[in-house]
C-alpha cells in the first residue's frame, strides 16, 4: 500500500517538474528565475537544479514501479 501511495506522489511530482522545464517558448521555470540567463553562458543554476531534481524523482518513480511489480509477482 505504501509503494502505491509513493507512486502516485512521485507521478504527480514528476508531472509538475516536467511542466516547469523551459521549452522553446519558455516555461514555468521563468517565474522562478530560470529566464535570467545570459545568451553567452549555458543554462542557469535554477535550470540545472530543476534537471537534477527531475532525474532523481524519475529514478524514484522507476524504482517504485519495479518494487510494485516484484511485490505483485511474489503475492501471486
């Protein structure tokens, strides 16, 4: 039961984080300082941190999927 709730929470968080990423026309990350980058440098600190957080949440989401699959296989 706990992994099911964690999967729901990670799914919602992952959707929110993906929507915050900057696309071609900007994104919600501009509201939090992501749009304040110069044209010379790479991505801003906010964008890099958002990328890192998204990867970590994605890996946790994947781990929940694997654990739930193994639990379902063991219970049957």
